[in-house]
């Protein structure tokens, strides 16, 4: 079976690795063009390209795939039996979808039809989902609307970040891809329509990263923090200086008193304290912030023009006082 692989980030690299190690005939790898990165704006290859170079696989990097007759003809000449797409980053036109006789299949990081779109892992974490998973499907011209083949579900840890879940799902995706390709090869692959009720997972934007202390609950803030880790980080302001918060825990008033018995006599006043107020700040015991329906314990933080670090290290070099209010 002649397989053409299309993918770009490390999530896709894991699927390519699984295909290669399962000794499938990979006739080519399509990935996004190299991008400038870092202070020196040095051109950097995608993780998929790096792996393809390492294994001496033929690489294609078209700037665009729609209305690109040269590239489409090149794919036709390759004559793939199956095209495998994993987080490629471009929508394929019908002319490409129609080329392989066994179809184009996709590895998608959610249990469809939930979280169709570009950021299913991030939104599952931000929305506080307890479970997610991976779906393999036959591709059509819609956005993740094709018939499903196989699914694999997994639980999301209550403190698990997008980065941690991303890594786990990439491995699940690679394994599920191999099982899917095997079943397609054996002509035993199931095919089921997606349900009518679906949710979308659009690209994230920077505006959503600002913490809304007034309206969001402690759990919602915690989910935003872990959902944006490591992509961009949730942020807030203290005395007009930006603070990025990378890791948190949610604790109850009872747990706060267990940590700081001296605060018990002030507990009755807590209901009158506005959300976003620093309740306790100490380089040995940590940083605790009042939120709706709970208290945020900060574990990892980043000051303006500084590196991210454990909160204790940050507080040794930066003064934050109880009673100050985050914006």
C-alpha cells in the first residue's frame, strides 16, 4: 500500500514515526514550509520534516495546496493508495481528496463530533472536560465532518495541561492510526456517520488569555491557565505590570485555613474580599488569590520580561503583598 503522509507539528510526527516503524510504504511526506523562529529569525523545519529528513523520506513543502496545479499533479503522479493527514494545517481541496483509491484519512484529537476544528485539545482543557480522545476518520470537504473509523477515549487529569495532554494524545493517535491503516488494508475498517450535534474548537486568540477575576470561577480560571500552557499562558496585571500564570491549583477555604491557621479569625471577612485579591504571599508557603467559588494557588509564574519559574523563586526576587488586587 502506497501511503502519502501530510502533517506538521510534533503531534503529527508521532503518527509518522508509528507508520515508519510499522514498515509501511511511505512514498512521500508533505509538511508546511520552514518558518523563521527566535531572536535571530533562523529558518526552522517542522518536526515532521525533521523526522522525514532523518529517515530519508521524500519531502514536499508547498506554500499552498488549493489551486496549486503543479502540486496536485505531483500528487497524482505519486499515485498514493492512501493519504494520511495529521495536523497538517491546511484544508485539502476535493481534487486532492479524490486522488487515492482508498481515500484520505485523518487523525483528529477529540471524540467527534465534539470539538471539530483547529484546537480540540486546548478547548477540551479550557472547558474543563473530564474525558477526550482521538478519532480516525475518512476526510471530506467539510471541517472534520467525515465518516468516523475508530475512536479511543482517555480521561483528562484535573491538573493536566494542554502540553501534557497533547503528548499523551499524540501517542494514542499514532497507535490508533496503525490499527486504522491495518483495518483499511484488510477491508474491515468500520465507517459511521457523525451525529448531528457538534461543537467547534476554533483557533485560540490572545484576547482570551487575560484572566477575568470578576466573572470567572476559580475552576474556570484554573482550566484557562492549564489550557493555555504551554501555548501562550494566561495573564493578569499587578500594579500595571503583566504577570503570566502557568500553573495553578484550586483549593477551598478549609484547605487555606489548614495551611494558614492564623487566617481563621479573618475567615468571616473573606466573603467581602473582591475577587483577584492576594490573600497570602510568601516565598516559602506560596501565593494565594481570592476567586469566585474557591481560591487559586499559583505554582508557576512569569514576570514581565522574565523567565517562567516556580512561584517561590519568583517571590524571593519580587515583592507581592497580601491585599493587593490583580486586574
